[in-house]
C-alpha cells in the first residue's frame, strides 16, 4: 500500500506541474522601456506604459515610488482598458528631488517590472532673462504675456517679443499713429491671439490703441477713446483683452455724474471694426472711487479694481466682477471682505482666470504694517466667495505684497516690490500653485542682479509656461520659463 500512495502522490504533483506549465506557457510578460521624466512641483505628467506577453484585457498595472515626499504613492494612478496604459504622476506640491518609480504589470501567473526616475524641480527656476528693445531701448513700464507673444511698454512706445526656439526675440516696435511726448503710451498693455492693446492714459483724456498682426507686421487698426472725454479721465490707465472684447479702465471718468471712474467695453463688429459695447461703473459711485484702476477679463467674466472704495473705511478698496449674460455685461458680485480696513487699498490690482479671481491689497496689515496680502475668490453655485488670503511668507513692514498680481489657474503670481530680501527694497515675485484644495508657495523669484531700491515685482504676468516681471526702477523686464 505505501507504494500505491506514493504513486498517487507523484501523479498529482505531475498534474499540478502540467497545469502550471500550461498557465505560464507562452511569451514572458514585458514592460516597454520608459524614459526618465522631469516635472515641477505639483504639476502632473503622464507616461505611456506598453505591456506585451498577454491579452490586454487580462493585464493590470500599478506603480510605487521610492520617495513618498517627492512623489507619493497616492499620486500614482494607472488607467486604460488595455495596453498601452496611462500612468499619471502627480508629484508633491512642496518637496523637490528625485524618486524612482517602479511599474508592475501582472497577468495570470506572470508579472514584470520596469523602473524609471522622476525629477521634481521648482517651477520658473533660474535667474531669469532680462529683455531689452532694439539698440538696448528700455522696456518694462508694463507687461502682458500670452502663449505666443510678450508685450511691454517703454518710453512712448511698446515692444512685441515672440518666441524663437526657447528665446524671446524682438518682433516689432509699436508707436501710436499720433504719438507725442508725455502721452503715457505703453503705460498699460494687453494681448490676446493676434491682437494687442496699448494704453495711453495722458493723451488728452486718454486713449487705447489696437494693433493687429497681418503676416509678420503689426498694424494699428483702431484708436479707442471715451465718446464723452474729459482731459483728466485717465482713459487707458488699464487695458485687458480676451477674444472679442477689450476692456479699458478710466479711473477718473464720471459715472452717473460722479467722478468715480469707469470701465469701457469694446467689441469687434463685422462692419466698422472695434466699437464701444458698453460702459461699466461702481454700484454706488462715490467721488473718491478709482473704479478702473486695474481691469482683467477671461471668457464670460471681467473684473474691475477700485482701491478707493470706502465701504470698510477710506481706501479700504473694492473690486467688482461682471458676467456676460444674454449679450449684456451684468454685475455678478461686488468684492469687499469685511476684514478690510481703511488704507488697505484692496483692488489696486486684479486678475481673473476661469472661476477664480485674485485681488491685491498692497497695504493690508495682517502680516505687518503695509506688508500686504492677496485675496482669492472662487465662483461656485452660490456665487463668488473668498476662499483664501495669501500672505507674504517672510513678512516685513511696507513690503507691498499684492501690489501686483497675475493669475493663470492653477498659478498665481504676486509681486512685492518693496521686499527687502536679498537687499533693501530689491523686490520679489512669489509664485503660488493651487492643487485643487490648497495654494502652495512654489517659487520666490528675484531679479538676476538684485540691488537696493530696484523694486522687482512692480508688474507681473503669467501665461502657461511663461512668466514676466518688471522693476519699478529703470524699468527693467525679466522673463522666466516653467
């Protein structure tokens, strides 16, 4: 009998080995080569994962990270119904460095792994690049950036730069058709697609000039003015453009017979080109208002700053958001947080991107006397509400954090032109990134050669991969790439 039991056992083992051989027969499971990758803090990237050696429907893919501080496992997500799979990698919003990502594929009794490195860096890192006009002409009185162009003001002129490889190169110098000394041409600029707007707020009552690109030439196509102009209107103090609408701020214009400031909206008609679409003003005009000090527009929303608003005290400030509804720009909300105090000057600068708005208050005192702040608002089903208040990370009195702001969600840039780091009043620009829940400080930018009283961060703008900041002294213009 022992021999019979031994024979039976050998038969069972043989059958199991045969089944195993059948299960693992065929080509081995293999993951294709994945090159090393790089990204910046909080910025997701995707990797294609190709797996061979089994039917696509039978394969599952997962991944792990060697450094949870740089790339947490929770930030690794594989998706797709078959090969190639997509691996989404969301790095830390706060920790730079490198992590090895190990991808594992399984199918039946087979498995395979493949490792590659992900390097996470600071966005917009580096000393930046200073731009100058032809023959070293001074630029930096104002700045606006798009994915294709950078526009900046100078001394009664404006320059257009465009990307040549990875460099900004001068493309055109813009001068008003009726140029003259002391007109302020170039004090404000805006760009959208192949259209540029240049403000000239001391040209009589002020003006804004529209340039359009045809071929490689930029041609003035329209001079925008207040139809009922007064010499002190400051029409063109601020300008903004998006798609088919141009907004021009006139902080000293009369609205409802009160010298409270206005914002003019223009649109491009099929016949006659750009023409006045409407005039916007504060809900309750007050003579000390400066409605139109700054403006911005994105899609169906536009925002107007009014640092002279006095709901919460003299020059506590306000900002108003308008929404395009049934071909009418109607007031969507008036922003004036109850915590504002006299002199905060909330609304000196404004920015809007999607359903987020950013309003600077360069004299806010929460972090110190006139240290400054920037308020973040979000529009949900119930309307606009304050969702955050950004403060200088190393506050000091009179830093003026929030004197300039720019927003291209999820990035916000906040200028602090009186920042004392690294030297007195050298100025800085701070970059924040929203991860869907929190705003994280991801970069602090300085001028390539910081000097006392340079006031870097006097004006800022950001669009996609590109960021620009100017200095109050000079001026000078510095660009960064993400």
